[in-house]
C-alpha cells in the first residue's frame, strides 16, 4: 500500500509544476472515506447513477473519481470539450455533475441571455432572486412562510424548471471544486431544486481533502475533512492537513518536500481558511496570491474575480495591484456570449476588438465592477479595469486544465497592459 502508484504534476498557477508522488494508500484511504459518506452515495454508487466529469483525466481529481466509479455502480461521462457541456447534459441526462464554478457561471449566464430582454428578462431575474432567498431561508432553518412557498412554486413553474431541463432534466446534485464559488450562484441552483455541495483539495492531498455533506450543508463552506484526514489552522490562518490521502512528497525534490510540511508533519496547503464551531472549513484565499497594495492593504483576489465573472460579457478576470496604489483588473470578454448580449441590448453586432472600445459595453462593465465592489471595503475595491481582446484558454497556456488562471504567465505576457493601468497615477 505504501508503494508509489503515480506521479501527478501540480497545475503551476503561481510557479513551476511539481511532481507529486501518490501511493496506492493515498487513493484507497479517501475512497473508503467517500463510501462512508452515505448521505450522497446514491449519486455515485446506485446502479442508475449517471455522473458527468468535467476535468481532464490527467487531473488528480479526475483520476480519483475514475477509481471511485470503479468501486461504484453508475455510469460516468467524460466531456471532450467544456464548451459543449449544456448540449452534453441534454444528451446524457446526468443525475450528478462535478464542475468548477466557472462552468456554473456559464450555465447561469446562458440562461440569463436566453431570457432575452424586457419582461422576460425581468421575470428571469426575479425568479433568480426568489431562488436565492429560498435557499437562504432553507439553510438558516427558519420557518418558510406561506408567501415564500407560493413565490418559489411560481418561480419554478415559470422559469427555474426550464434551467433543470436545460441541464438534462434529471440533475439531483452538483459538486463544485477547484476554486471559490460565489454564494449567490450556489443558492440559485439550490433554489432550482438541485443540491449544491462544495469540496476542497489539491494534488498534494490526492484530490478531496474536505467535502460538504448533504446533511447540514452550508453554502460557501467546503465541508468537513474526509474521515481519513484531519485539518487545523496554522500561522496566518493557513490550512494544514495530515492523514491517509496526503502525498509522499515531491518527486526528486527533497528540499521542496521538507518545505511543504511543518516540523510536526502537517502539510502546509498554502490556503487561508476559517473553521467554524461545527468543523466546517471555509477557504478565504491563497497565501501566495494575496495582493499587498502600496498602502499596505491585503487583498484576496479570488473574491473579486469570482464575483466579476458573474457578468455574461466577462470570460476571465485577473486582479492586480501588488505594491500599486490601488487594485485593478485585467478582463477578457466572452466571445460566445457577446452576440446574444448585444442583441438583447438593441446594439449592432461587433467583434471583440470593437466591443472593447464601445462606450455602452464599457459602461456595462463598469456597473459590473461597482456591483462586485459591494462585497469588499473601499481599499480592496477595483478602481480600474483593462480589457484584453484575446481570451485566456488552456490552448494558449493562460489557463490550467481545470480553468484556473496562470497568474505568473499572465503577468509576464501582459506586463505592459498592467503598467498602463497605473501609468497616469504613477506620473502624479
């Protein structure tokens, strides 16, 4: 069980990828722990279970889930292209879906765009608001009023059931991981009648370190550690872990392996976290990605990035501002959503380059920035954005296979554009 099973390389979002040595036991211990989580076994282990996996099979979580399917009884589908996820769900009709939050954003934005404009669009957004309210009340354990029951029934009948149909009609649950998920997004799908769970892990933890449970699930939290693991908060509230799924070390890198662990043997995840009184874990940022402005303000970029990506025009975002006077952001536009957005707003069709200069598009993006900034203090808010006309993809090396942005790579390629954000300020 302690023999080397495989070497999986990290994604390299903030540095050079490292080869993680994973043993057979590292896979078997969490697999057994997942089986113990009987509250959602029907999604995986029932003979009729149908699960869509979004991640490429070289990713450690896809490897883990592939083995999980071998000890289960359902049918798995692996997507050849994430862009076709909606069509694939309608064909495969899954009862469970494993995705990164960006995929859920695209599904939501597609539904928003399909609603069109005028009365239909207002109806969709009213239904979305009702769904979020319903999920919040359900989670709090408060008594649901008669009026709220009527509202959610109407919202589902007129709008939300169409979202479920868009996702194949059989979807019972979504498991999201790989990046922080906006709470409003999770609550929207919960309001649609779909359970939404979150998980957290890394290559070094052989996939899932923690997972939400269907009983006592809290939106925004990534759940409790699997039974084979334990977690604690270290210096600076860094999440640390030890247990059966923790890697043996980095291949051929004894010094890096030593640096990855505390003196008493806990893996330093590099993620900043909170742990509530019930043991639920909430990830609040990544230590290496924290931005420190010239004024000394610490800013967690993921919160801003995930909120801003909720706008249908926006494809990718990278927040910048390290040692700068304020927080800025590089933004790419969604080529697939642009034609529908222009049509719904009564504007002529145009390409990405023209759209990036159009005053009406810029005004819409500025409103999105203002909505995003409501979640943070003024010192943490985005003051300026720079539109990049080339989208970031796995093909051009700007995204990892799990759609995380490669920050160092983007900083290197778009260094001039980043400096442009601050050019006039620096001159003053």
